[in-house]
């Protein structure tokens, strides 16, 4: 399977330890878009047909990134014969309620993303107290062990940010606008601060609303017009990348655009030369691997990672490897 190229800026910053668990089991099975509950997995022969796991994320309905996470979780359920119920809600209080409901349903394991750890702490700790193993994914990995989680799967956002900043610097950027799309998301804050470290100078953060992309485009364009020395825009969400490209055009700016995360529009943008690169955290693994980890724990008391997070990224997708990744993305696994 083609793998995203790791730039010299990133190659020394992270070690992906997830691959050995998943290579033998990866499929391209998919599910419904994020935001609505879905279940998968009862026909596999992995010896887990009596197990039921809940996957509860902060993804927005229809977000392409979280669709791939859901695809990974449901594919793992299918492969291993485990019932997987995927649900999501971007409001941290409602996400906590989904965790509480899963505990009341006496599921065998819970996978949770923790963009707002403080809001989820009581619910996660209640799950652990009830004897339900928890694996965190995507965000909150620096807090989840203290809440009792048995592991975390994702990328280190500070490392990824430093890699993105260094990659931008290698392309000549000196003044970067960092576009944050979720207020209070600690992972996004870590990406921007890491980017400043990798760049070697301050970056300018700007807050937009992921649910108002037209407004986001206007905000980014205004920032570019107000400061013509901005020579790069770093978005932290694939959907925002496309509007950042349009915003640069609106502002008459030649700032390069780079982004975190992949979707079809980002891939097309890289192929067209409109987007310099994407930081790829291989979110399919963030769905797939926790199901494997929970099964191993429930059935054999195995833990994975030795107390450290299982890193799925970062990698870089750019013009050198985007064509290899494109076919996989169209299958819903990248």
C-alpha cells in the first residue's frame, strides 16, 4: 500500500507504531457519514461476535475526515466480528451524554475523541469506574491516561505542528496565518504553537466557524488584505483549505496554502498546485486500531503502546505522492 512521504522536517519527529496491528486486517469497508449513529460488524470470524463497542467522537455530521474514521471503526468491527456503534456530536456536553448513554447500555468498550477533555472527564471516568475500557483517539491523548484510558491512538499535534511549520519554512514562508476552526480545541492550539516553533517565528492565529465556510473565507481574505506580508495560510481542517484558496484569490494574495488532513478537494488542490501540502494523520487507523486494542484488552488483557500513544502521523502528502494517495482516498480509507 502506498504510504505518504515523510519530509525531512517530519521524519525525525514521529514514529508510527500502529502499522503492524493493522496491515493484516485493513479493508475498504465503509459506513454512513459522521454525526448519525451506525453499526458494523457481526459477520467477521475474529472471535468477537459477543462484543459491543461504542465509538463517540466530536466530529461534525458529514465531515469527510470523520467519515474516514467511522469507515475504519466499522471495517474493524466487520473484520473482527464485533458490533460497533459510531456516534458523534460537536457539542462537548452532548458528547458527554453519548458516553453516559453507552455506559448505561453496558457496552464492552468505548472509543472517544477528546477535543475538550474537561467537559468529558466525568463521563470517561464514570465509564472506567463501571469497568468499561476506554481508548481515546485523535485528541486529548495527553489527558486520557489520567482519566483511566488504556491507550490513545492519533498523532502528536505539537510534533505535527512543528513539522508543518518546518515544511512551510522550507518553502520560503516567513509569516503564517494559522486558521483555527473549533474554539477551545486544545489540539488545534497545539498545532498552531507547534507551527510557530517549526517556522522559527510567530504565527498569527485566527478563529473561524467551521459551520460558516463563507464567513471563514471572508475572514481569511480580510486578514490577508490587512497584512500583505502574510506569505502562507495554514488551515487545520481539510474543508477550510478550499475556502482559504478562494480567500487568497479574493485578497489578491500570493500566499501559499497548506492544510492538515485530507479529503478529495485537498487532493485535487494539491494536484492542481493550489495547495502546497497536507499533513496526513491517517485517520482510518484512528478508527480501526482502537477496535483491535479494545478486543485484545477485553479478551486477553493486552495493552498496546507501553504507556505511550500509538502514533498514526504525521506524514506529508504533496505533489510527489498525491497521485498514489488519490485512489485510496476515493475508497474512503485515506
